[in-house]
C-alpha cells in the first residue's frame, strides 16, 4: 500500500524500501524473461487488464466495458479475478451469469460489483489464476477470459495485455512503492500490447506524462468515465441527477483514487458540500456509520453520495440515511479492435 505522508524524514525510510522493492521486481521479471519461472497457458484466449500503479486507473469499469463489448460481438466471455480483500481462500464462483452466489465479503468488493453489472458473464475469483481459469473453462466453457488486474501476474499466459494509465498521474506519484504509487518501473510497459489512458476528459496530459508516453511503442488509446443520468439508492430505486441539482451532497468513498470520484461527481453537476475518504477496499463498520452520520449532519448536506463499489458494502443499518450511488461506466475507444488484436 502506498504511504502518502509528506514529511521529509519519511524519505530516508521509504526510499531504501523502494530500492529493495525495485530489486525484487527486477529479478522476478528477469526470471520470467529467461524461463526460470513458468508461465502456464489456458485453453482459451486471455485478455489481461492491469496497470503499473497502486489502483485508481478504472480497471473494474474497464473490465465490464470490455466484457459487454465482447458479448455484443458474439463472444462468450468470462471474468477471472484475484478477489482482493475477501475473507475466503481458493476458488469461489461469484456468478454463473444469472445468479450471484456469494456475498461481497466472500469474493471481494470489485468482483461483487462486476457480477451485479454483467448479466450472462460468469465470474470467478482465485488467487491462483491458472487454477481459477481452468475451473472457469471446465464449468462454463467461455471462449475468452478477461483477467482482472493481471499485468503483474506473469505466471498466467495472456494473449493480449491491456494496461491502463491514469491521465492525471504526475511525476510526484510515479515513484516505486512505498515511496510512490508505481508497482513496476515504467520501462516494464514494454510488455504491454495496448495502453489506454483513462480519467482525463480534457485529453491533455501533463508534460511529464506526455514525455513518458512518447517512449512507448505500443498503440495508445484514450478512455473516460461516463456518468449515467441517475443515482441509485440502497433500496434500488433511482432518481434523475437533474432532480438533485439544488441539493447539497456529502461524498464518501473507499477507492484507489478518491479524488477522481469527487471530480467525476463535480463534473456531473453534483453540489458537493463536504467529502470524506477511506482507504481502498475499506470494510465499513458501525463506527464508520456513526462517523459518517455525524459528519453528514454537521455539514448540513441534503444527502449522502458514494460509489456503487462502496454501496454494495453497506448493510441494512445504513438504510436510515439518504444514501445514493453515482453510476458510471467506462467508454471504449471506437477504433479498439479486440478481435483483430487477438488474431
């Protein structure tokens, strides 16, 4: 996890740790390159969607967007994920495409969210992706598997490596963990087949990011989050965003990029009064409920706004509060020809 405190003395601790981390990554990638570590192949094509930073690039909405696109093109896709933050081990079937079998605690918040929004698409979680992929293939016979957050999971062969880069990234954060947010050095993007820059509606990157992107030989595309025209409540009712234009919102979220959620809500016309951020994959407790309730009341806001990923983690005790979720989806580049790339 990235440590994001701005105290100078931490540099003396974090920088050596980042050097040690770099050494681990360097030798690991070298061993894969020369075949000392084994990469296993599934019976069907695999498209990996990943990143080189610690969260915040939009992997979950991108996986969903790609799955829906492939489904429309006649494929029978399935989704394979690690299931980060779950309270179980081994393979867990999240959904067969019709029924969601597990709670979010058992499979992780992101797979649970994907299952809620991917009718007809089987989803499975397993920390051993090859084992999970084989189980997906044997039970559901997909003709293609989408590997969620797979760029660093090199033990599973992929036919197409898609890597997402947050278009708002800066030089300040592009240092190796735990000194910065990089999971791998930038030069490892040479392994990627496709780069997609996300979350930059202006289509203008920083001069730093432009310089870095100019070093990449892989094709580069752009994609953005699109806000749907309604908010979703805990009881599954919907309300049009325009009907809330005169009401003040208190935002709370637990994402890899909480600032991006606030920016997205602001651009959607939400009147943001106050906000509160938790760490990514945070599990909400009754203490959190009391905290948010207290801050909400003191802010004199009219309603609470969170993400769909966060809302699935709220139990019935939260139902007494006026909570809504901002529904978003990822747009795909029109010229992103996945079928041609797989040929």
